[in-house]
């Protein structure tokens, strides 16, 4: 194994583990706003109980997310020094904005959210909850801006020559609003909202199956189900818009997503299949003829740029991208069906009576997490061989002085630490869930 593969593996492992937590904090933050707003409007104590319980879970998720996120920034300087030199003027701007305008906002008001129940008034506490939710969303904004710039660079020019070449920022807002920012951001938000919603649904269903904390569980599930149903459908819409942007700016990635090789032919939308680079076709594929062409242009007969238009060394690994993308879509469609089936049961007054449905909801928390990971995998591997699209190849971004042995040693170390962190997270989360909302919110009295 060479240093390039190991460095990519290390970053992939660390970011995959870290990305378990930010979507949860974004989704839970939004639900906390809904829960506390409902309490302030109705004075129903169940919604106060919900807010206090889920705020404690949010605090745990936030803490682990911060601990796992710090490592990634150090990797830019250790494993990817040449990349950091190239993008530093642009990428650093977005990361600095994330720290100043998002992380400090979220972490500053988090103390009031968690410990201010009996120290500030209800309206002040609600304001803090809103600020925490906004901070979580703003954090995603700046990270997506930075990543989107790598996909569709804008607002810069190149300075220097040879190995000293770097991107210099010339237009801040062109960088922020690069061609893929808004579609990618909306897609990320929908995935995060689903992560939070299905997490709450899972815990609520678990309580109902054990006939514990029934009013709390039912109110939590109803609140989360509305968000889950909305976000799951909008995820499909934003994904469709993202495909159009990818077609315009990253045609090789789009071709890999659907295993489309022939540039003179309309492109299918496959349900499943196995791309074969040697044969230049998708084997065992079942799909909709002309489906991708119709999605992009409203014309099922229109040819789409295929992989044959690109040199072999300028194509992404097709099978990885294809399988990750199609599995993501399959899970996403399942989440749409699961959430809208719940709305139908709710309308019929049977949401909480179908034990088989509750049993499906318990493991459904894994669905959005899997989708988020698969979506990231398809997007990032689909950008290869570039680390900054059409400007800097991944192999050119490596640090010159790091050896394969050093990277392997750090992978083993990070894996051990992250495993311990995950065990700690599951232990603490399990403890909070088993305690239940009554104990979690039993201390202190909320000022009216």
C-alpha cells in the first residue's frame, strides 16, 4: 500500500466517523426549536419534557462531533500539505468563517440551552435554542462551501509556477456561491434533517414497543414524522437538481453515477447493475431507457456525455461510484415510503397500534446515516482523479515528507481512539435513553 492510498484511507475513515454526528446535531437542533416553540405556545408539559430530554442528547452528539472533527483539520497540514498550499487562500477563508460565525455561535449558546433552564426566562432560553440550531446549520454552510469549491471552483485565479502554483481568491461571493453550493447545501440539509427525525422516531418507537413514557414517545414521534416525511421528499428533489449541476460541471462523475459509457446515446437511469469497464457497459442492469436524458433535459432521446469521452486515467472508479449512488437512492426511496406510510397511519388514527411498523422504525435511524455516508462516498470518489476538479490531482496534493509507514501507524491509532469514542458514545446514549425523559428532566423547575 502506497502513501497516497493510505492517506486517502485515513481521511476517509476519519471524516466518515465524524460525519455521523453533524447531521444528527443539525436535525436535532431543528426539532428542538419546534418542540420548545410548541411548549411556549401550548404550555403542554410533555413538550417541555421532550425539549429537555433531546437537548441532553444533542449535547452528547455535539461533544463527540467536536472531538472527532478536530483531527481532520490537522490532516490538511500533515498528510496534505501540498493541497493546503494550493487551496489555502480559498479554503482557509471558508474554514475561518465556519469557526467564527458557526461554531462559536452554536457552542456559545449551547451552555444556555443545557444549563439555563432555571437561570434565564423561557423566551431567552428559546432564543438560545434557536441560536444553537442556526449555528449547527451555519456550520454546514461553510463546510459545504469549501467542499463545493473543490467540485466547481470559482472566484479565483492561479498564481505562481510549477510546484509553487496556488489558487488565490479574487471574488469572495463567487467562491461562496460557486455553481454547486446551493444544490449541495440543500441536499446536505435534507439528509441532516432526516438523520435527526429518524433518530427521534427510532427512540420513540422503542419506548412504545416497551410501553414506556407513552405520551412523550407519541408526541416525539409525531413531531419527528412531519420532518422526516418533508425532508425525505425534498431530498429527492434536491438530488435531482444536483444531478443537473453535476452534468454541467462534472460530466465524468455523472457518467460514472449511471455507468454511462457511450456519448452518442441517451442515458438510462439504472435501478441496479454492474458496470464493466472492459466491455464498456453495465452488466445485469435493469433501468429506464432514456431516463437520465429526460431528467436532465426533458428529452429521453438526447445523448449524454459518456465515459468514453474521457481518457481512462481521467475517469473516476466507476463501480464504486455507481454502487454507492444506487444504494443511496434505494435507501432514500425506502425512507420516503416509511415516513409517508406513517403519515397515512397517523391520518387513520393507527400510527401507534401497528407493532410491525414500530419495529421497522427502531432500526430506521441507520437509514439516513447510511445515505449520508454513501452520498459523500459517491461525490468524493466521483471527483477523482482530482482533489480540486480539473485543477489539482489527488496525487499532487500529498505531503512530500510523509511516509506510508507513518500514515499506517496513525490510521491504527485513530481507529483505536475512534472505536473507544464510539463505544463511549453508545454507552452514554444508551444510558440516557434507558433513564428516559422523566429522569432526564426531573431536576429543577422551569420558570413561567
